[in-house]
C-alpha cells in the first residue's frame, strides 16, 4: 500500500514485521496479549494516524517503536536498521507535555540539544529557528507554567523537531486541549509536516482528528490485538473539512471501530 | 500615558497599605507581649529574682553586646552550625544518591533514617562525649547526626518522586547516566531538596544549642545559657534565648523561605487565587 500524496516518496521508512507484545503478571501465571502479528510499513514522510478503542495496543505500539518497551516479538526496522533502545532518532510527544518546569521555553529546547550532544555554537541558531516556526519567539524567556496547554504542546513540537528525528511519534498530544486550540494546532502541525516532511505516527482516539491529519488511517482492534483495517485518504488536506466524502469515511470508520460490540 | 501613571500610583499605594498593615500588627504584637511581661513582673507572679523585667533583660543584652560575649558566642555558634550543616548536606546528598542507585539499600536505609530523623538530638550527647570527645568535634558530631537524615531522606524521596515522564522524555532525547543526573534528576528534585535542607538547618540549630549547653568546655550561645544557669542570672538566660530565637527566625525567613519561594515561583507552584 502506498500513498499517492505529492509529499512522500514511496520508500519504506518504518517497517514492522510480526510485532507482538505480551505483558506478564508477576503475581499470577497470567499473560496479557496486547499486540499480535502487527505488520505495517510506513513510508518516508508519511503522516499516519492510528486509532482504536482502549486496550487495542496503540500506545504500546508507539512505546515499542520509541524504545520504551525493550522486549517484543518480531522485528522493527527504521531506515533499514533494526531499532535499538531509546534514541533521539525516534522522538515521542506525550499527552501531558514533558517540558521541564524549572526551565524557560528557550532553555527547554536548549537542554534537549545538550542531551543530544549538539555543539554549543549550533544550538542557539537551531532553537531560534524552531521557536519561530511554532510562532513562540515572544515566549522564549517564559517559564513553562506561564504557557497555556496549546502553547506547551507547540514548544514540545519545537523541541522534538529541533532534535531532527527520523520519525515523530505522537501519543494523543492534543487530547487534553480545547477544541478551538486543537483546530489551530491541526493547521500548524499539517503546515509543519508539509515543510519538514517528517515521518509522523500519530495515535488518537478521536476519529475526526485521525481523518483530518492522516495521509493514512490505521484502525487497531483490541480483539485482534492487531491492525484491523487501513484507510488511505486521497483528498488533499486543505479540502477535508466539511467534505462529504470525508463525512462518509468518518461514518465508515466509526462503524468498523464498534463492529465487534 | 496618564492612566498608566495613575494605575501604577494606585498599585504603589495599595502595596504600601499592605506593608503598613503587616508591620503595624507586628509592632502591636511585640508591644503587647512586652507589656504583658512587664505586668507579670510587676504583679510578682514569679518572684522578681526569678523573672526579671523586660527592661532588665534589655539592659543585659546591651551589656553582653558591649563586652562582646554575645558577639563571640554568636559567631562561634554560627561557625559550628555552618560547618555541621555543610557536612550534613554533603553526607546526606551522597548517601541519598546511593540509596537511589541501589534500591534495596535505599528501602532499608530509609526506614533506618526515618527513625533516626526524629531521634532526640540531646540523646546523642553522652554517646558523642564518650566516642568523640568533650570538644568541638563532639558538638559537630551531634549536629551532623541530628540533621543528616533529613537531607538523606529528602534527596532519596525527591528523586524517587520525580514525575517519570521527565525521565522518559530525557532518555528519549539521548540523556543517560551523568547527563540524566545533571540535567533532570537534580533540577527536578530541587524543591524537595530545599525543603529537606531547611529542615536539616532547623534540626542542626536545635542540636547545636543543646550540645553547647552540655559540652561546656567551649564558648558558644549554649555555653552562655549554661553559665547563666550556673550563676542564676535569669537576665542573661533570657537575653541569650532571645538572640537564639532571633537567629533562627532570621535564617528561616530571610534565607530559606526566600530560596524556597524563588524555586516555587519558577515552577509555578505559587499560583494564587484572586
């Protein structure tokens, strides 16, 4: 499967082969199968959204790709190389922004670059560049608690992009935000994607969001512990709002989502 | 422009009002306290020999200051306090970090430390006298034993209680080992560390005066108290008590409170409801 979008080249960037994950309960002999036989190929520059009911393993899958879960079955290749541990190659954005409250906006991005061992003479330029991209230059000396929820996620985005990762993993980053803020963040995120051509994996439980943002939507099922269906969305992103085909797709996915019940 | 000046003037007046109210109530409090004291003295609820008047104590303070006893005593006591406090911080931080690194040791040690944290500081003195000596080092030993566990525990729990998401994010960005420690663990644990240090300071001060009173070969504020008792000089005793009280207050209010405020401000923990 590939996307006919104009801003991704059909090179397989992230390849998941027969990925599975079990959680063992230490007290009993029970085992909880969360993922089983997950096979999917993400293309370079593709924006893929993942939806599914609670317990379908979407967050676990993201954690495995990021390296937060070390043991899993199967194989994951990024740009041809098997993934190893945690790395700034695969940066994750969380629902609650993991910005450091003891630092200012500028310092938060700075410390990220320090940890990624970027030399000092390059850091300031990089920080200023990405702050400009997310339109928060005026807030570079504010402390995190002075920022709104939406602003915090924008700083998190800037920080993630400043690390120049190979893939951006986003775990319901907008779930806790107001709908008006969400809408402006969608625009911003899509614009960023268009500019930077980053490969993005975006997990959400919001079908609207998944369809508005994704080149491709992957539906996962807790019953299968795997991917149930994939939907490629050919409609250009700026034409998706109030589009009747999109509305049909929303209905279709909703149906598929609740089919097992 | 004019309205800006007006509103800033208004702000200034308002804050002046608040300052005035606070200082006013403080002055009223102190004056009432002194008046009550004078009343108790004049009514001879305790014999005049046992409880001197505030004026007599005031005079004693002046005397003790002019012959430098108070100055010397304060200086020596504070010197011991700084030394002991510094030692407590160093040992407490290091052991606290070891506790975090080796979790089994950490768990056992924390129960041990909790018990010792509330151990009466005076009860260390006989042990210190026999083991270390009836000298400065004995006093320092008591001071350290009374305060080190606060630092240890606050370091341990401070780091243990760091929101795991900060550590997750930091590791994601490539931090490990020392850089994780330096860029995340210590800054994230700072609010807890400061609270621990504040408590350690307070315990150290308590322990110090007690130790100075009983290990009396050397000068210090506690020593002055002990001498006052020897010579039944109540004025001297009360005067010294006031100095001890003042020092404790000054350090807590103008040093530790300020530092804690600053950290809480930065973290946004001081959100006020209007």
